[in-house]
C-alpha cells in the first residue's frame, strides 16, 4: 500500500543521483527544448510565491529488488529495467540521461521517480547544476557558440503585487555577464541558499537591506525549511501495477504523448536497454539526414515489420508483440538503415517529408530478407518511383493508419516492387493526373514535392555520388522593387517551379546571384549554352534577360508540364 508524504526540496535535491533515480519508462527531459521559454525561471518564481507546483509520484524499492543481469528474461522475484541519472548540467549538444550501473549505487534504499521528472530536473539544474544552450544565430560547429550559465536571482528587484505578470527576477547568467552590484542589481546564485547557515551573517557581510534580506528568507524557507514536495509513495514491488499508475497519471497531462506511454510499456518489457537502443537509432538517422524518421515512426515501423497491428493502442504492445520486436530488433534496424541508404542514393537526405516512406522500403526488404547491396536494379528503380510519388502526393499526411494497412497488405502479396507499384496505381493511390500537373506548376520552393518534380525533369543526374542544389535561375535576391527591369507582377513569383533548376553544388556556389544571361556568357561557349538551354527546358533563342522573364515563364512552364505528362501518363 502506498501513502502520501511530504519533504523539503533540499532533502530531495541532495539525494538525486544518490538514491533517487529515473526508470527507463520515463521520457527524457524536455523543458529546455525551446531555448526561448523560461520554464525553469517560472518554476522558481512559483515556489518563491508559495504557489502550488503539483504533486509527485515516487516508487520505493530496495537495490536488491532490481535485476542486474540485463539478459535475463523471466525472473519472478526481480524487476528488470534500467535506471538513469537526473541531468545536472544540461548541454544542448548532449541531452540524453546517463545510464547507471545499479551495482555501483551505494544506497540500498532507492526512490524511483515516476512523475515529476521535469520539475525535479529543473530544480536540480537551478540549484546544483547549469544550463548550456547555443547562442542565437551561431553555428553548431563553433565551440564558442555555447554558453554555460547558472541560475541567479536579483535580490534588489521587488515584483509588484498588483501586477500578476511581474515576477521575481530569475536569470541564467555566466560569470562574465553578471551585472555589477549597484542600486538596482545584486545577483545571488540561487543554489548558494542550500549551504548558507546564517542568513543574518551573510546579510551583514554583503550590506543587504531589509527587503533584500526578506527575499533570502523566502528562498531559505521555500527550499530548505518548508515541506513543499508533496508526493505519493508506492511500495509494492509490482511492475504491472506501477506501470498502470504511471500511464494513468501521465495520460492526464498534455505534455506526454500517447507514443511516450507506449514506449514506456516497450521499455518495461524489453530485456535489453531499448531506450538506449532507440536513442542511438533515432540520433543516427537524424545525423544521416532523416530526422523525419523519429521515435514515433520507428515504433510504428517495428509493429509493421513484425506484422503486428501497427495502430498505437495499448493492446498492440502486448508481451507477445514486444517479444517479436525484441527478437527481430537487429533485422529491423538493418532494414531501416538499408532503406535510408537507398533514400540517400535517390537524393532525399534532409528532404524527406515523411518517415513512413522509409517504413515501406524497410518493410519490403525485411520481408524479402535482402540487404541494400542485394536490391536488384529493377526494384531499385521502382523504389525510387514510389519515394518520388509519395513525396509529390504527400501520401502519408492523411489517413495514416488506413494507408499503412493497405500498403502492408499489398506488399505481402507482391513478388516485386514493380508489382507493388502497379497495384497501388491501379487503386488510384499515388496516381498523378493531368489536373494534378496543372496544380503542380504553382508549387514553390520549400514544398516537399519540388525536389522529386525536378528529379523527373533531370533524370540523368548522378544523385548517388553528387549533391545537387535547388537553384533559382533568375536570382531570388533580385526580385525586388529596385529591379526596374522586373515586371511588378513577378515580384512574388521568384520561388515558383518555372524559375527552379537542379545544379551541382559547386556550380551553384559559383553562380551565386549572377543574372542568368551574364552567368552563361561568362562560363560557357555558344554550343554549351545551347546544350544548357536544351536540358533545362528553355527555348534556344530566348535570351535570359529580365525583360524576357514573362516569355521565359510561359515557355518553360509549358515545356515542364509536357515533360511531366510524358512521365505520368
């Protein structure tokens, strides 16, 4: 039986990563995902104002209750899950919690935090740790782009009670930008309140006024004296019961997605460290240019490939289905990596609109038990067609589960990827009509369909071994009122399909913002210019001056539409 208790913030903070830990069913820390939000500062302000900060859910266990053999499957008297540390020093470059070796924990009495991780981590960062974020507009590869800061409060700022939006002045600062002490500034490092024994002695030493002393007293009471952490403590060693409590508690909030809850079930029943495996997989996919293949997409792909019901429902994460995923994890990840390898060859790194396009390629290779190098040329060509059409039609943006069900059923009955494509087209999925082509002519740079459409216009480029940029033929920087040669009607049309081409990266960098006619005359002879215009759907005799942009748009749009009709009809 559990019971309600309370404790001081200081007592909890001092036990974090000593006897208080996080289970692997917990999601990761997210309060600092958006650097412009001040959630930590707001939490500290609420505490100082004696506002409620919500209750907590703790699970009391013995160290010996937890299985240390991660390969163990069925051990009746042990709990098989991984524990993680709280983040003390948050660094945006590495946001994952550190795993712990249970055998290295000194305390035999453990407290597992089931609800309250975000608040406790924020308190830990504010009182004991630091926050390192990237400076705005700085490059990630610049080591000076990151600043480590600690939480301070200005003791000489008094919020007005009449204004509810006027808060205590909490700020994250580093030593180099702390304002000097003056009439309006006395910045106190908040964490020091935990170790100051005599407030009066500190106040005398720093010549603090009564109103500043009053804030220190509030800090001391709030963090060290009053029992502001109200929690329910569960003591029963029953994972299923605790998991149900965890889901019941967390499903009531808006911050935790349903897939987070399903991930918690997967984690609780996986014999190996699935959260770590999932993090490594998702991070690796993002590094390779496929951030669209996030954790939700991987979870659903796992269900799809093992032929379980892929709909996100609790019943579909049964122990039997989870066992299937675990048994096939290596093959699943191989199929996903091979699928993105193909997508890279097709030129879709950092371009893919939906991770479920990868799921389809992975499903086919998983069922066929083939690797990337074993995909035959015909299948490869048909896979490219599928990726292209799925991207153009935004296939997975609506009725996701219905479409995945249909796709999986068709793939199960298809002996080749060509057969799969044909059945999809026969049932009007992924089919592109003449009316669709007319609408495509209005698409603009940034639309997910632009790249595959341009690939159709430039079918002979080596997308596997070269990087191609989407270039504006008439430079976009000159679609401005100051350009007197540009008809006013075209000022907002710089990004339209008629003005876009694919250029090899180095060639595009050399072109920059040169006018097209000048760029051609500087770099090409008459025959090369003729060839350029021919392969880029530009009339041979049309000079690419700004005065001719209207004729250019009309002629090139017509030629592009005709080419697309040839491909799709």
